[in-house]
C-alpha cells in the first residue's frame, strides 16, 4: 500500500476565476486520510504523446488541452497517473482513450486550463463521456470542427465511458491549487469523501470525490499504431487541412471517402461544371506500399466493367496512357484496350500522357528516369526531379484543365539496407475521390514502379496532395 497524507479543506472552501467557480466541502470526518492504491499490471501506456507519467496506481488522469508545462508538472507532483496536453479532437482524444483503458486504476478525467481553439478537444472529451458518438463516430454535442473517432473501436469507446466515473471540467480556472486539490481528493477513502461544486454560466455540477478502487475488468491494450499498420487512419485538423496515412491504395480509398463525407463542407454554389460537392481542401494521402493491394474491393471506374478482373485490366490500360500521349482506354473488338484518343473541341488531345510526353516536346518519363540515375550515380539525393503538366498559355483556351499538376521523385539512400529507394509525390489541383482516386493512384504507383525498375531503385512510398478533394452530390 502507498500512503498519501492530505489535509481536507475547511468546509466551504471557494475558488473562482472569470468564468468558473469551484467549491469544496467536506462530507466525512475532518481527519487526515490514507489513499489506498491498487496494483497495476504494466506501468507503460500503449500510446506516445505530449504527456508525463506519474503514479500508475492513481485513479485520476489530467488533460490540459493547450500545452502548459507548469500545470502538467503540478498534476504529476500532486499524484496524477498521467497529465498532458491534447490539441486535436480526433486522434489526440483517441490516444487518451487507449491509454486510459490500458490502466483500470484510472477512474476520473480532470480537464484544466484552456481548451484548444477550433478543435475544442477538452469539450470533445467531456461530451464523449456524457453523450457518446453517433453513427458517423462524431462526438455527440461537441462544438469542435472534427470530433470524429474513426481509428478506434466502439468497444474501446464504450469501455472508456464505463471505466471513467466522471469527467471533471474545470477548464477556465487558472488557480493551480484547484487542480492539486481535485487530484488529492480523488485519492482518499470513501468515508473521507469531499463534495465538489462547479458553477459555470449559472449551471452547477456536483461531484463526490474519493478513490473508488480499480475498475473491475481487465486492461485493454491496443495502439493506433496497430491500426495504421493494418487499416490506415485519417485526421482532419480543419476543413482546410486533412491527412490520411494508409498501407495501400485499397486501404486509403475508404478512408479518403469517409474523411470527405464526414468532415467536408457541402458547397452551396455550383462549380464550373454546374456540380454540387462535399469538399475538403488541402488533403494529404500517404501510402506506405503503393504497389501492394492496389485495387479497392468493389471499385468500378466505368459502369460497363463486369468484374474485378476487368477493373484490373482497365487500370493497367489507364496507367499506360500516362506513358503515351495519343492513347485513352476503351473497348476494341469487345476487349479493354488502349485506343487512339480523339481530339476535343479545341483540337487538342486531353490526356495526362499528352502533357507528360508530347506537349513540351520532351518525353518527361525518360527525362526523370535519367535524372534519377544521375542522382544515384553522383550520390546526390536530388529535390529537382519533376514531371510538370500545367501550361498557363493554353489552359484558358480549353474546357478541360488537367487535375494532375505535377509529379516529383525523391531518390534517397537507405543506409540501413544499403539500397537506394525512390519515393514519389503527386499534386492534384482537384480530385473526384470516389470515382478517380484509385485510378490515378494506380497510375502514379505504376510510374514509380517503372522508373524504379529502370534505375535499380527499390520502390518507396507514394504521397498525393489534393487541393480540392470532393464527392459529387448531383451526379
């Protein structure tokens, strides 16, 4: 048994700040008490983050949304199991959940300091415990932009809500002694319980603080890292900044659609095509192994494709068009083939292959392959190897402007494996994620594969930057 001696405050001790008032009142005997702690099976937590570890046998964890080193240190010294900051209301909150359910001794969450602007991560934690999540995994009642918990299981969320007795919200209180007292009072025996009243905007919340003992279920140890490795994850910071990390194209596809549909903004005005969309801006999609698991189940880029074998054939032929400026994909004698591209109304071929291989009178695929080879030969990890498509002189003259803007290659030496790797980054100004993402990602991966083969590199990662990632609502 670990004993912590605490003085009970005098009856009616009151603390106040601009927006919050906190009152502590004794319930039991006015004597010193011994806080009884339970055993913990493992002193480590599954998720890393901006937090400090304290006594793993303590029943309280402290969340300070905006970083405050002094408050974190005070919380640990006062006896908290963990104390740290969390800015985002999605992955940040998910990591807190996973760390808490790995330690059944933790029964209280205390929110202190300032909430994170825009994200309102503290508000998300409070409402998660109070209300849970809806069918889209959005925290019910949260006022943040993107409080979606997509990367952990419903079982983990339910366990968190069951294990935590209450979330004590003293955000807005700047008196550090309030935080210290809350922690102290959660570590005492039930017969020495302390009543806590929080007054905010005319509403009063009351809590009875004491050590309830270990939650009567086994710890659950799971990591978001495991989720990344198997399924990938997405995090939307705002409507104008999102990131997706996935092991493959097939895994990235549903994450991208889900990100747009759950956190995107529905546009009130139609675009140049008289289309209405749900949209996220500035989306990064990082694919760790783009040449594995390349075709999402159920994906059909064209309605006339009959089965997964035909989809695979189509994507292969589509990727070929990037290497030939005159080719498109179609049916020829009943077979999926590369066919001659017809000229558009402006008298120009509109394919990515045209701009890559013909428009600038430079075969850019061959050009970048030679540049990669030179980079390796000279042992210089270049940042200048680029395929470029836009030509501002003609874009005003054509009705269809390429969505694909540029493609950059990064040859990098992996000293651990003693091998040169080739990583690729593609920039799309606009992207129909539901219909076009798998096809374009497949083609970008094919370029990476072919140039890696020519230059003797090991194919690396593929990253795509999507200026406008959208789903059409009226098509």
